[in-house]
C-alpha cells in the first residue's frame, strides 16, 4: 500500500505556509518545503522563508539545506525530500509537502527517470557571454522561440536554467520540456491528496505587492548587501532570483529604489501567473479559492475534510 502524503501548492503569497502549519497541528503532520529558493541558507527575507515563530513548533524540512555556492538540483531535492518524507512516516505522522516549485513537487510524487544533461561547453560559454552583454532576458526570448513551454516554466532571471535549456536544444535537437514531460508517469508513488490554493487575481496581486513592501521594510536591501559581502554574486541561483537581482541593480546604480520595488512586484506577479499555469495542468489537484471562505479557519477545515475524505488514514489529534 502506498504511504500517505498531503500536498498543498499554489502561487506565491496565497498563504500556503500559514495554512499548512494549522493543518499540520490538526492532522498530526510535519512539513516538507517544496520551494527552490528556500533551500538556501542566509536568504530569508527575499524568499519569504517561514520564521521559527511562524512554524509554531511544527518541524519543517528542506529549508536552509545548502549555501548559495553549492550545487543543488532537482535530483538533490528529490533525494533529500524522499528521505524527509520517510522519516516523517516512521514517526507515524503525516508528511505535508508545501510550496510553489512545480518541478520539485512532481519529481517527488511521480516516478521520474533522471538523465544526464548533454554538455556543450563551448556553446555554454557563448551563451554566458551573450548574457553578460545583453542580459538573461535576451536569452529567455531566444528560449521562447525554440521551447515556449520551458520559457513559461523558467524565470527570465534564471540564467543557469535558461542556458541549460538552450544547450539541451542545441545538443539534442528537441525541447527540454518535451524530454521532461516524457520522463514523468501518472502513477503517483504516494497515496496523495493534492490541494491547490488560489484566489481572485486582483486580490492575489494586492497581497504580492504588500508582501514586497514588507520585505523592503524588513531588510531586503540589507540582506542583499550582506550576501554580496559574502561574495554571493548574481551568478549564484538565489541572488539571480526575484527580489535580490532587482536590489542588486539598485545597489549598482542601474535604477532607483522605487523602480527596483516596482520591478520586484511586477516580476513576482508574473511568477505567480507561471506557477498557476504549471499547476493547472495537473488534474489531480483539488482547488480551493481561499477568498471565498469566511475566514482562515474555514480554509483549514476544508483541507482537512478533503484529506480525510481521501482516506489518508490519519487521525486528527
């Protein structure tokens, strides 16, 4: 018999982390983060990392796993996340995977055959040179031409993944998205309940804008400066992410702080749209429109009902 797993996904700022903590309290669960940025140590504010106080005593896994200079891929994530889920099961608790990185989620719940990436070092260096001169967005537009599906999944600031996708297309002659999709199966390796949180787009965008303002007031600029002083440059994955990359440009005098904030908000809204596009393709997800519920507790109760109706076998404490 497959082991139980509760999955809570959705776009950034919809409230996944807070909901998951309350669900964990009621369903005797522990949380496994499925966020590709929160695995990095010393990147807290810009990744909206849940604080120890917000965790309310619920153990969280896959947060603060590596530093920014360490190699970390979906392969590493899958291995460590499966270990965490196994550990939670051994405690006779319910693992609750929470996050918005769709590739990480699917790598864990669906059978996935990892294949080595074809390498063309000369072409990779050529692409990196182009990016240094014209920016990652220029290469992202090239990716849109040869693999629009991958371009939807990959953020324009994520130079490493853009280069990898273009290199894959160059060396194999086929889109990397086709290869990734072909390696997935619909046979989930867990007895999984998949919950998606969403809300009215305008309300979500308001929450995103408010979150960015809170990040600035909480010290995003100072956190970015501190990580620059540790030699974490924009070539590292987290520093190339939304929030940090715009603040780096501000610190380097490329634009004003107001413009940096505007760009963070815009790019985060676009990121949320891409997340929804990814998750909407998975018909196993049961969607909850959180803004249609009278309060936070009602959303938590709905998730618990859906989980128990899916026969997880978990007894609430």
